[in-house]
C-alpha cells in the first residue's frame, strides 16, 4: 500500500482520495498541486501502516516548496 492525499472538493461537496503514490514526497507534491487549486482543501496525507503526516509537517513542506521558496 502506498501514499494517498485526502482532500475536500468544495465544488463537489465531498471528501476525495487521490490515487496511490509510491513515496511520501510524491504524495506531498500532489497535495501541494491540489492545495493551489481553488476549491480544494487538503485534510490528510496518509501512508502505509496507517501513517498520517501531521498537518504542521504538510504546511511546513508547502512553505519550503511553494512560491518564493529558496531553491
């Protein structure tokens, strides 16, 4: 089992589950792509063995990789 992103699609008014990603990094990249879209709210990044990435870790990843982040 791989990594998934859970998010709310406000247009559909429904919680969604992304396709499976092989790594946590790929899932975080997908979460970032979703978060930049209007009407999408990330609720969790989940991995194998019931691992859940804490929201503060997700937000920190977004800050490090988002616009204006140092390369």
